[in-house]
C-alpha cells in the first residue's frame, strides 16, 4: 500500500523521537501490505480501530501515540 504523507511521519518522528522507530516500523509494514478490506487490517493489527469514511486508527508505541490513516 503506498503511503502518501511520508514527510508528515518523518517530521513527527523528529519532534517525538520516542515514536520514530514505531512509525518507521508501521511505514515499512504498510508499504508491504495488500489490504483489500478492513478485516485484512484487523487481522494484522488487532488493536486498530476502523472508523467511518475509510479511516483507521493505529496505536503507535504501545498506544502512547495514535496514527489516523485514510485508506483508499
């Protein structure tokens, strides 16, 4: 799955260095992912929350941070 806002992730990682490694790991996994439906996301990220309007909330660094993603 292509990730559009890589700069946003990178900038956040610079502001919050404790989240950087978790964001990089999520980014790497998302690039390799082939999610076809919300159940595919939940199968890999059981703690992810599926919201309306094709948005998903991922817990980052043990839920210290949350990443809200729009999935097309």
